[in-house]
């Protein structure tokens, strides 16, 4: 496996010995239930990044105060995830803003710090990680459809909610930097659909970009790499993400963007954590086609200076043949590394 410095060399274009692997063994929905102990055959394919947990505030009350004040949480309806709304009425916003989650609650980072110490003692790269921030977290409060209307109908309230999330995240990030000392910090926001952004670039620049710049600026000021998972077509804002301080972009989702165009335009300006296509290639193609895809990933996005890492594009789901997973992991290890 690669050392901390070698992973950083790939991210910072400093001529790594080979591309690092991270999230290549991302077991998704139903895979463990389908294969059980058979997945242990892949234990020898070690990843180069140690991922440790970044705690997120709860939505239900906690004795230590590490939760969002959501007055109507007990009245939640069972609906689809995109329609769920934790803060359905703006009238409840003042209660949330008046008492933000207690980011000084004891023990929040104890597990992450323990794992990070062990990894750093072995010279490993440590990535502290959680899902959802400035888009996904906000629509979890408001519901996706509501939020897309809120950008036009209630911009002041949306900014107030973003500010609350940003202040909470920034306090937690500073605490993580002190207690965990991560090398990288990763969040997710699925900003794209299959063909375009979920909102206009102008809306992204007004409502999301300023808060990314603020939070990511804290990480970069402490020499922490910034990683982002964002599915879909986000071609229109890659430059904005780089401007905010992004270090590593995942997954460059296949079939939503032109890989060659993205590489031509942005190679050398951000590191690509390129995801194997789990929607089609990995689940439907032959093992040899999977190997060809791995070679295409590296040929398209890698450079002698680095800037390329291997990953799965998302969780590898039930129905994916074990021989395809093996071909993916083997080729990541072998191709171009003789």
C-alpha cells in the first residue's frame, strides 16, 4: 500500500509511484447479503486511504445537545426520501437557529481519533468523511421539491439555513483538525442529474458556493486536502469547485459527462478520484470489458505528475458478478504498475 506522502503526491501532482485506491471496495445495497463471506476473498486488495468517521448532528434529541432542534420531528410522515422534510414549515426556523447543535459535546471524535492514531503510526493517509452538506443536508431539512422552489421564493431563509449548517460544520471541522489531525476531509453533495445540474449554475453560485469556499478554506488553511463526492453531470461548475479549494473530485460519473472533455479541460487543476461505472459496466459487462474500463480510466485521467486515483463510482450493488469485482480490483493493482 502507499504511504501518506505517496497518496499526497498523487493528489498534489508530485509524481506518485502509482495511482492510489480509495473506495474501490464500496459494498453497496444488497451485496453483502448476496455474497456474505465470499467477499472476504477481496481482503487482500488493500486500499491506500484510511477512512474515519466525521460525526453529524442527530435529528432526534440527545442528552449532550448534539442534534438539530426540529419542533415537528415527531410528526414526520413515511414518504420517499426526496419528499421527506425535517423542517417543513419556515415558522420553525427561528427555533433551529436559536440553539445550534452542541459541537463541544464530549467524545464526538474519540473513535475517529483512535483510528487516525493507529493509521498515522503506520504512515497511512487518513481521510475524515461524512455524507451530505450544503445541498443534500439542506434538502433533507426542506424536502427536495420545496428547496428548489425556496431558492426563488424564500432566499433569505435558505441562506439562514445554510449559515447554520456552515457554522456547525466549521466548528466540527476545526475540532476534527485538532483531535483527529486528518490528511483529507470528504463530504458529499449530489449536485447533478444524469444530464445537467440539479439547479442552475447561477443558483449554485449564490446559495452553495460561498459556504463551500468558507468551509473548504478552513481545511486548506490547515493543510488538509478537500475531497467531494458528487454524482451526476456537474461539468458547468467544476471550475467553481476548484475555486472553492477542492483537491479531489469523485466520481466523474460515466454516461453523464464526456470523460475526455473533462480531462482535457481540468487535468492538472484538480485530482480525479475516478469511479468505475457501477450502473452498467461493472454489473453487466464481461471481466475483460471491466479490465478495459480500468485501463481507460487511467489512460484518460492520469499524468506523470499524478492527479488520478481509482474508486468505485458508487456502492457496488447486488447482482454484480464476483468475477467482475475481481477483474476491477486486479486491474487497478496491475495496469501500468510493472
